[in-house]
């Protein structure tokens, strides 16, 4: 068994504070200059821009501490870092070179934060660290909604919807849905801190409801459903096959209903057939992508406040849109089809590794659930290759951790060796399932 790395409290605090900054909650709004008047578009603060520099330095120091492991992770998931480097390279053809270069550096640092987490921490330590940050953010947002509703509750566009420490209700709802999945997973697999994670789950789900975000509610249900499905499948092959059949049948029914009567299905989640105007933006974005299909307009340059293409798009849709509200389209508008293909390869490889690990370890269930939520939210949010984003850093962590395949196989933090029988299915569960079911989350080397 590999001895666990010795990690000081100072390093844990530094990593936690960096993740808190990457969540972009509270600070961007508290330090922001006057509003642009665009919902969800928090103006960039010059002070905050310089405040990021020491955190980029901390990420660099962290990578130096685990240089060998970090290099292995990069070599085994080259598409991940290649995408961030392409964002910097887009300066050469960007319609706003200074903006693309500056934000390209930021997205590279965000990506490398995920690589550092994967190289430095075992699964349980990293997930506990992420959960601790999310618990603090969820509690702060909940308290802010009660004691400072003028700050944390929307009064325009969506009056009464909570936005917490973020600039818009969907941001709070999305983060709360993803936090709920993480809390539920740790509540299931981390008995040592179960009460804290279950309390966090309650608060996160409450914030999903208070945000009034339909997509976030779907995301939370998806994450919790994956955990429930994994628990159910541990009962044995018959239960697993029954769940698989039910899942395929249910998905087929949803596709059929959407094909025949999309309005009925969308009405159940409070959406119209334009998805609250998103489809209008997507049509205009597709036309803009046709103008620069291969390499795009440069990383995030299209959405610059002084961008001429953005001006004409907003005139066409009669809406001041801060983004394309679709991660794939925004990636195409930034880095063209080259960027889309690179990310498609990366996410496919990550999903393949995650599914492979899921049959052997609870860590794989987290990876699959996280990716499922990520891809769901990417359909309506610009979260792919997002700069200074805890979500993109987490994606990079999951990708890099799964890419370290041999190291994951020896990481006992989630899968200590055991030959105990599977819960409730002694005669039907295979040996690998029995080891998976009996595993508990422990630090490396724990008895």
C-alpha cells in the first residue's frame, strides 16, 4: 500500500481559499464597479483582476510540490491542457487579443489547479476539501438570503428568486445542485463526517428550490438519481438489470414525448419552446460561427463589452445577452470547431475512464455523476473551459485523476482491499461488486 502524502494544514487552507476564489461568489459582486445593466453580467473589477495573481502563484507552487505527478497527469490527459493552451494561442487570431491572452492565462491556471488537486490529493481528501468549500458557500448564501435579501434575492427580472453570493439565480441554483450531489455522495460514502454532509445536502437542496431554477432542479435530481442507482445496483445483478431496463424505457418515453409534444414536457419544468429565449441566441450564434468556423473569434473575445459581433447579435435578439447560454456553442464561437473537437475527445476519454472505474470503486460513481451534471448544465450555461471557475477546476481534477489510471488503482482512500460480501446480494454479486460495496472512505493507510 502506498503511504499517503504528508499535507500540512497550511497547504490545505491555501488550496481551500483558492477554491473559494474560483467559486466567484461574493467577492466579484462586492468589488465590482457599477453594473452594466445586463442581468448576470457582473462587471470585471481591476482590483479583483490583480487579486488573482497571488492565487495563480499558489497554484504554481502547488504544481512544483508535485511536479512529477503533475507532469504524468498532463501527459496522460493531453487534450485537457491542449485546450487551455489553444485559448492562449487564440490571441494570434482574436478580435480582441489582449482580452483573449489575459483570460487565456486565467483558464490555464484554472485547469492547472485541477491537475494539482489530482496529483496532490487522494480522492477522499480532494472531495472533502471541495465539500468544505461548498458547505461554507451554501451556508453563507443561505444566511445572506435571510439577513441581507437586498443583496442575495433578486428584485428585477426574477423578483423573489434567490441568487445568494452570485449575480443571478441560475448561478446559485446550478452551484447548489452540484454541491447537493457532492454532499449526497459523501453522506453515502464518508460516515466519519456524515452529519455535516447531510446538513449541507439539506441547505443545498433548499437553495435549489429558492433559486427557482428549473435546470438546477433537474441537475440535482440527476445527481441524486445516479447515487440512488449505484446504491440499488449493489443489491445484485437482477436489481442492476431491472434498473437498466427501467432507465432505458424511461429515457425512451421522454424522447418520444419530446418528439411528439415538446411543449408538454417543457411545460412541466416551466419552460417554453424557446427555452426562455435561449434558442433565439443559439440561432444567431450558429450564424456567427459560420463566419469563423475553424478557429473562432478568439477565447471569450466575442463576448467582450466592445465586441462588434456581440452588438449585432444583441440587436437581432433584442436582448443584452452576457453569454450564449450553451457551453458547446460558446466554445465554438471562441475556439471554433478545433476547440470543440478537442473537448469532445477529452470528455469522451474522461467518461470512458469514469465508467470503467465505477464498476470497481465509488470514486467512479462520483466521476460519472459529476460528468452527467456537467454535460447537462453545459446545454444551458457557458461552463466549458470557463476561466476562474471552480466547476472547470473540478472537471480538470476529475479528468486528470482518472487519467492517472495506475495511481487510481493503488489509491486505497475509496477502495480498501476487502473480500467482504456485497450488501444484500451474497449469492449474486460478483467479486468486484463485493469489494466495491464493502469499501468505505478512509485516508490512505487507515486500518
